[in-house]
């Protein structure tokens, strides 16, 4: 018997929810056969089995929350004993929880040693490939699906161990197809609550995603001394520029891409807002480049994927990446790298029909810029009252990285670009 324990999926969670089982008791599985889909902080992960054999037991129903390190399945075959020995010898630093610090990284195939009429014949032996220092089934599967040659990678783990982040960094784009998780059924509570005397209507268990969001937001509020500044902006010229870029055969970059271009330019001019606070070393860090995070509302909650290397993209390139990330967020196909690499966040909450918001900074970033809805309002232009397209920009920033003057200068730079986009483009 071999019991597969829920591995550490590398997102800071201590548990994961079983979305659905891909196998049932009695099924014959090989090494790396997908067995279950579990919900992590930001996405659904398909877990492959590290053992070959017959499924003897599933430890939990769909919708059950399983702590990391607790049994997930039991496989009735001793072929996985060597794998468990590797697990016990592991450094614990592999993102998926299974690795080894030993320097011998010869890859090998584990063949089922089974008997009985219900057991599938052993697969034909294939030549072994030497894959240096990688034993995690999740890492192997991720690399195989993305056609990444593990032999070409240099591991960042102990003694050159190849971990999940090494494979993700080698992937330009990775697509995962997965259904949305089933919603937790709220439990109805009839007894009265002591403080109010009112009966509780319902209790709904928090998903792993919601727990991760709570942890991030709570840490942001607890650690960051934030301040907010805002300004009303005449975005008429920006809207007109967007329309002028549209043609019968080319829709042109969207408004969000134009806004993103000016935000990136502002961050290059005021890099204090594009970094983080290293509290351990007591240093203020600024990045050489911008990974622009974009707040996106999905059926599973708010996600903030980032356009990596936004400073090196054209406006059309930004537009393409924004559309791709937005679609991936809604479909649940974002990679962990896309969800965690942001250095600054642009939040277009105007899409919800609101004018302003005092947003919470996406820790460990140090600032977030919000854009309200663009609506027609009276505005004075050259001493005359006119109807213009107005919006509000609000900047929430970490007061540790800069004073109000720098934050105001950045906000004014972006606002001026919105009001005179053609002139701003000439300087980019």
C-alpha cells in the first residue's frame, strides 16, 4: 500500500479543496496519471499520482478540504516505496512538496508490479532519459505538457534541484483547461446568535481562494502605512484618441491599454512607486522594469494578473496582453507566475459604474492606481462651460517609499497624459 499525501502546492496554503476526482476505487493508474483536481489560492491544479497500481481508497469526497501532508489517495501497490524514500530524503524546498537534495538526478520509470485479471499489462519499456535533479511528478508533468526540456534547465533549489518555479519561468505561456469549482453549499443555521438575539441566516465555508485573499489584504492593512491622493481628469482627448485609432479592419488598442501605456511611463519616471519594502534588510527596492498588474473580477473572485515586461511593449502589445490575461483570468487558466509577478497595479473599477475607491494595495507592492467611470459632466474649458468626459484617478501608496510630493507628481503625470495624450505619446 502507498498513500499519496497532499503536497505543498507552493502558494502559501496549508490546505486545498478537492474539486473533483478523476479516478475511482478499483481504477488502475500509472505514474503521473491525473487523479484529482484541487483548488489552490488562485487556480485549480490537476494532481498526478506518484505511484503505479490500483486505487484502494479516496480520502475525501468532492468539496472536502484536505490539509497539506494528509492522505489524498491510497494505491495498492508497493512500486512507490522507492518514491517515498525520495520524499523522506527531500529538502522540502520543492514547490509541490516532493524533491530530493541528492546530487544524482537520473530519471527513471516506475513500472507497476501487479497481479490479477483487472490489472492492465505493463507498458512497453522505453529508453530512460536522464533528467537532472527533478523527482516531483507535478514538475515533470508541467514540463511535459509545456514541452520544456528539463535537461536544459538549471535548478534553483538546493544542489541544483529543479523546482516548479524553474519550469514556469521557462514557459512563455501555459494553458490549463479546468472547470470552475463547485460552489460550497451554505449551511442553514436556525439558532439565535447570542450578541444580537437574531437567528443566523446561513454560514458559507470559505474557499482556499477566499482565505488567500483575506490573508493578503489583512497583511497589506497591517504592514503598510498607506495614503491616498486623487484628481478629477478631463479624459475627452483620450477617448477621442481611442476612437481615432479604430478602423473598419482594425479595432485598435482599447482605452485600458492607452491608460496602461501612460501608467508605465509614469512608473519609469517615478520608480519609487514601482518596488517594495525589504523589511528584513531595511531597504527600499526599486525594479528595473515594470510588470503591470491589472485587477480583474471573475466568477471566482478578484484576481490581479500582471503583464510581464510591460515597459518593453508597444501600446498594441499591451492591448494584446491585457486581453489575453483577462480571458485567462475568467477561464481560470492563469499561471502562478502571472498572478504573482506584478510590481504595480492598475485597477479599472470604473467598469463597475463607480467614480472612486480607496483601494487596498496588493502586498508586497507599494502602490495601486484606480480609474473611475468616464462620464459626461460640465467642465470649464478656456473660461467657458462645456460638457466633457470626466474621470477620477485615485492613487493609494505606501508612505514608507515616498512622500506626498512624489506620489502627487506621478498622479499628475498620468492625469496630464490622459488630458493631452497626443502630446504625451510624442515623448514616449
